C-alpha cells in the first residue's frame, strides 16, 4: 500500500538539490579575474575605477548546472510568494507577468479558450498584413456588415493630389543623396535671424518632446555654434535641423507666414528633414555618441507629423531607436553608474521615458507587439523638475517638485503611469491562450487607480472651463483622458461579442461602450475647437495620428455594438423593454452620425478617414433599414445628416450614453428568464427584413456586392441569438459606476 507521501503530487514536493561537485561562484569582476587582481566587489570596484574602466566593470552571472531543477525551485518559491500576495496591494509596474496559480473551474477554462484569438491576417496579391485583436481593423472584421469592406479597396487607390504629405517613405531610410559633407550641411542653413525665429517658435510650443533638451544648456550650445560652426558635432547639427523642421510645420499648420525667404512651407519642411537625416547618416547614428539618441527622437517626430494616418515606418524607426538607446544604456537607471553625472542621468531618464511610451503607443497603433521588453529595463521616471532646477554642474538632484505643480515633465510622468497599465492590458489581451476575467477585473482596478492619481491640473474638463488655459495644457488633458478611455475599450472589448448572454460580463460590455462613447464626445469637442474661431484653431496641429487612431477604435467599437443591436434586438426583446432598448440603439446611431460627419471632412486627405467614413455610412444605413417602422430606401441618406454631438442633449451638453445606466426588465422578469423564452420562440422578422435588403443590394449593385458580408449576415441571423441587450436590462449599483464619472 502506497504511503501518503508517495501519493502526494510530486509537483508539490520541495525540489531536491543536485548532488555532486559544489559549484564555485565567480565573485571577482571580469577585469580583475583576467588580470588576477584582488577585487573589492564594488560597483564599480576600485581597480576598475582607478583605471577609468568603470563602465566595463561587470560580474558574471552564476552558472546553473541543472536548469530543470532550478526552474522547479523558482516556480515553487514564486508560487508561494504569489499565493500570499494580496491583489489590492499590487503595484502598477511594467513587465511583471501575472501567474497566481489559482484553480480554474470548467467554465473559466472554456472562457480562457474562447477569448484568446490569433489576431487578424489580411492578404492580397501584394502580400499579407497582420493586426493584433485589439486593432480597429480587426474589430471591423467582427462586424458582419463591414467584413471585407476595406479589403475591396485597391492598394493602388491613392489620395488626391491635394494631399500635402506626398511620399510617406521615411527620409532616413529612403531617398537620401549619395553623400554630403559638413560644409554642404552648414551652407544650407538660413541666416541666423531666420534661424533664431524658428528656434524661438519651437521652444514656445510646449511640445512634450521638448523635455529631452535642457533649454539652458541648448541655448549655451546654440550660442557657441554661431561662434564656431565647424566645432559643433554633426549630431548636434541634426538636432538643429530637426528643430527647424518642427518650426516650419508649426508655422504651416497655424496658417502663419514663414520668416525670411524660406519659400513654400512644404518644400522648406522637407528640406530641413532631409538635412537632419543626412546629418544622422554622416554622424553614423548606429554607433553610440552624444546627441544621437535625442536627434533620432526629434527626427522621428518630424516623420510622425507628415501624415494624419498611422505609418508602419514610424514603428520600424522606433525599433531602431530602441535598440540604439539600449546599446547606449538608456534603459538602465543611471544610479548604477558612477561615471554618469546627475545631470546626464536625469536627461537620460527623460529621453527613455519618451522612447518607452512612444514604443508602446505606436506599436499598438499599427497593431504589432512592442519592441521593449520591460523586464530588461529599470530606468526610473524622470523627476518633476524645471530645467532651472539643475544643470551640468549639479552633483545631487534637488528634491522633485510636488506632482501638483506643473513642469515640462509632469505630463510625461503621469502619462507613464497610464501607459504602464495600458501596456499590461495590451499584453494580456493579446496572449495566445486568452485572458481570465479575474485578470481583467484586476487590471480595471489598476487603471482606475492610475486615472484617479492624475493631479487636478491634468484632469479633463469641459472647454468652457478651460477658456483661460493654454492650448498645450488643454491637449495634454485630452490626451491623458483619451489614453484612459482607450485602455478601457481594449480591456473590455472582447466581451462585446463573446458571452453576451452571460450576466457576469455585463459590466465589461457597459465599460467598453461607455469608453467608446466618451472618446467620440472628445472627438466632437476637439473638432469644434479646431475650426476657425475655436480655442485650438491656431494649435490644431496638436491633433496627431495617434489621436485619430483612438477615434477610429471608438467608432469601430460602437459600430460593433450597433451591429448586434440592429440584427438581434427584435429577436430577444419583449414588449415591456423594447422602448428603452430602441432608444439606446437610436442614441448609438446619433453618436455615429456625428463621428461620420467628422470623418467625411477629412476623407479627402486621409486614407484612414476615408475607410472610417465608408464603414460608418454602411453601418448607419443598415441600422436605418432594420429600424422598426423604417421606410427602407425611401429615407434620407446618411450623408444628408450632419448633427453636432453637443446638440444631442441640450439640457446637459452630454452625449446620449454618457452616465446612462441600463434599465431593468419590467414585471420583475430577469434577463436570463427572458432569454430562455426568446430562444424557445425565436422571432424571424429581423432575418427576413435584413435578408430582403441584402438581396435588394445585390440586385441594385451586383458588381459591388460583398459576399463575405453576405455570409456573415446570414451567420449572425442564426436561430439562437446571443444578444441579451445588456445595456437595456441591467442595473448595476450606483457605486459600481461612480468610478467612471468623467469628473474623476
């Protein structure tokens, strides 16, 4: 008979250690070991410090003779530590994988398998393109009416000649002249009075990227440059050309005349960007050196501003910048290295914070995994200091200012906290094995904590409460709020389609739609304020392709929700609740009509705007055809309706769905009871109507008929509807929704 110890799960037994020869760890640094010197084991040791070898003072990691045994030890100890860790005390960190070792029930395992998806692959004769499951084009593929609608557009379809961006290829990678020398570069600079005005314009725009340059130090170097141009490093000259390119873009987008005789703005801007790229090549940017990382960062910004659409080239460029920055050691905190001054260490933190954030955000924008592995980085966030608080002679950094006091780095610090959670959300939602809803709940709490920690000066407020605030502060508030709402969308997005009938996930579905609604409201506000006479008209260049991508994501989320309501509502509702649900559907349509009118405005200058406007038009037309009492094609077209979102609710000035909460079923019936009755007696009227309209579409336009959309339309009109109209039938407690108040 086996003993109890023999019956125990062997994986729960403490690991046994290896027998045999004892491993002797290497205690001396590599240099002292090679030179056979006595090492004091410092960081760096005295021998390396005396010989100016501090940077090469390294200690070998201890070897492992039995990796399997060590893996068991790590897993065993890590499991114990995580079992004793409280979820409420989890800190907002980057790059720390979650593995709590909980027992999962059968339904949880099923959910894990169902939620995990391999992403979306688009292909044609030109090749394939992959997007992760949170990208807006992947969301579009979940909508029956829109599936394949953008794939039918030829890649050769170009924007009109009025598009100012022209060729989207990155100048650094394509199109440079064979060779150029320092004299040619310096000769292409305008006269100093013109350069002075351009430099002044750049430093007065308050762009977040300004923080990578210490303004007093740059001004001193700028003065020295004009005294002796030949002595300036080529990488520093690249910085100057990047600044000039930025400034011309600011002049151009604000509609102001350029100083001096710079000529046509687009030509001047492209010339300065090309010169910056040539400087980087001449300086050999692939080798570590002073000013090179900062010059590459500014150069990436000039490329980023060229178009309203996302560019895969920007993500590729940032992959290069990340590798070079890590090669230079920016990803490790300067506290480890005595040969780095306090000034240099702080400026490195500023640059790395920007690199880390942009890598996460641009990777998500193009639907690809990020480049930086957070587990290999320990560079801290920069301190909340003004440039006047420290300089190159500073031995020890002063105490940081309170986070409530705005400095050039306050925005980046607070954005870093949100990006930290957003990065974990993207990582979790893109796991090949899926994500547990318990993890979603925990990430939701961390996201709320990061959002709540924003200082009052950076919290979103209405435009009529911002009339005395500078444009850069207004845009910082909107950017932080959009990032927060985007994170909510991504975190809860899968529950719009998966397990719609499961009441456990109603909060996730509400959160996703509510976040998308808030984003579209911000799109409307920003659009209004960038029109002539608006508060942001002169600074409308603040609206970047990253911001536009947030609007695209929100529009596709609402389209997805509307598609479920349009095709399934009439099959799952009973008379007592139909009015409240139809109101929600009408509200979704009004919100999307507003977004459609904005996208249409930019469809002539943006490929993504054109795709969005076409997708929204299709969705709105489908919603109108399937609306009870609809007159079909006799109704006015979508393009004839251009409502302003701020006029949807004159009393509150808010969007229809903002702060709205679902209503309970009447007569005391639960949603589950209603679902069982409806599945037993399905109403086929919705299927008949949508099918007839699809046939009418095919008859009227056989060449343009989308058979993929037809197949999915038939599939979505199945006998068993999965839509439980959660928004119209659940009433979570007030406390559950209070943390999502836009005034937080």
